[in-house]
């Protein structure tokens, strides 16, 4: 059975992705920073798909915790086919870039960029070794960035910077891993109903009403989950380094 690791898979978009990969028969390693006791409901729901699910509590911003996370996945499953770099945070407080703090910059960049970047590096080396030992064990890496990668929101510059850089990381790893036939994709969600967007609901309601191409509605974690599952399933064998928008057409230039 194939194995997928989803960072930040304990709720929100990550859990939506986990549901769709579980439905596709993947054994799962779900990561988050809360203790295991807090995510039991999510784990039970995923196990109902008759797949193995482990929870790995680790803060991906820290090298040692990333290492422990991968160690746990190796011990439990021995191999890894799909990495979904989904964990991410918004700045604690939205501040204009003329006032934003270095502390917030470090926090957001460490979680949204440094963590996924070095996790990808470690996983890529693992996937290469894995494939050399067994030709049939193919890897795939999927980054969850954001429409903020190309839209300059000056009251959360650190978030936009991190997501834009994640896009370049997608391309860098796609180029480097192409020779090993390990595709690297980026999924860019628009406005998705999760804890992250709960505090700015009114603002996004207005944007959804006026900005989408499809009939106005919030995006759901399952919308992102479906896109990730399609990519992981190998439906795009001649594509890598590419972006899939999951934004109801919000980013379509008009
Ligand atoms: P949520 O806040 O709902 O969930 C975030 C998840 O990430 C949780 O599982 C959380 O773990 C985990 N997490 C946060 N920090 C860390 C860390 N340092 N190490 C490990 N896990 C961590 O966010 P969303 O589901 O909304 O967002 C998921 C991703 O999608 C993010 O990268 C976000 O930037 C991106 N995105 C979201 C959009 C939206 O509209 N919601 C739009 C575009 C992109 P725990 O549960 O333990 O706290």
C-alpha cells in the first residue's frame, strides 16, 4: 500500500487532503503541533477508510522535530510515496509592511518556507534512495501554497513572501528531481473555509461575492483534497513544476 505524509493534516485543508488520499487507499502519516489527544476525532474519521493512520506531533519549523517526524514515518511504514507540504500559518496579527515585526517574519517564514523546504530536501533524498532500491517505488511531492504567492497583500507581507518563495522551491525541486521521475507540484488554494480564515470572514464574503468566476461560494478543504489526490494518483505524468489553482477562478485576469 502507498504511504502519504501530510504536514498539518490534523484539521482544515490538510485534513481534507487526508480524507481524499485515505479514500484512495493510502496509509497516512498526519502531522500537527497539538498533542495526539487533541486530534483523535480526525484520526478515527480517517481510519474509517480502512487504512493505517499515525499521528506525528512535530513543529516543522525545527530541524530536530522534522528529523523525528521522518523517523516515525520510516519506523511505521518503511517507505513514503507522497509528501504534501500543507502546514502553514498566517501572521498572528495583520500589520502593514511598514510596521510588521521581524518576529512575525521569522515565525511565518520558518513554518511556511524553511520547514517545507528542508522537509522536501530530506524526503527527496529518501525517495531517491528508495527508488534506487525498488524501481516501482515512485515518489511525488505536492506543495500547498496560496493565491497570495502572486497577490501583494501589504498587511501580511511575510505570508505573501513565504508563499511566493514556496513557488520557486516547487520549481527548483521539480528541476532537480526530474531526472528521478519524481514530480513536484504546487496547489494554490483561494479562499477556503478553515480556522485560518474564520477571523476574516466578512472581508472574504465580499471578495467571494464579487471576485469569483464560478457561482459565488467559499472553497472547502475537500476542493483542495480532490486536486491533491488527482495529482498524487499520477494523472499528469508529463507535468512537473506546475501550479494548479483551486480558487473558483479568483485569480483569472479580467
Ligand atoms: P489551519 O490553520 O486550519 O490548519 C493549519 C494546520 O497546520 C494544522 O493542522 C496545524 O496543526 C498545522 N501547523 C501549523 N503550524 C505548524 C507547524 N509549525 N508544524 C506542523 N504543523 C503545523 O490552516 P488551513 O487548513 O487553512 O491552511 C493549510 C495550508 O493552506 C496553509 O499552508 C495555508 O497557508 C494554505 N492556504 C490556506 C488558505 C485558506 O483560505 N484557508 C488559502 C490558501 C492557502 P495543529 O492542528 O496542531 O495546530
